[in-house]
């Protein structure tokens, strides 16, 4: 037996459920985008570190060579 107002309550629950699903989808999309940004940032930081390590090694070799020339 349906209570008075039960169809409205069910409809309201279904609407709230859909709103929550939409909010979760939107939140997941934002998190995916942020994750993508972080992965790009991490890759650029790794490239910069490799570049700086290479320059550091070049500078170290130059200092060693100049020390030997003294």
C-alpha cells in the first residue's frame, strides 16, 4: 500500500540521487583534470632537473680542468 505522499517522496529521492550523481561526476572530472595538470608539472620538473644536473656536471668538469691547469 502506498502512503499518502509516497510518490512525491520517491520522486524527490530520485531527483536528489541524480543531483548527487551529477555532483560526483563533476567532482571526478575536476580531479582528473587536476591530476593531469600535476602529471604535466611533474614531467616538466623532471626535465628541468635533468637539464640542471647536466649543466652542473659541465660546470664541475670545467672547474676540475681549470684546477689541473693551475
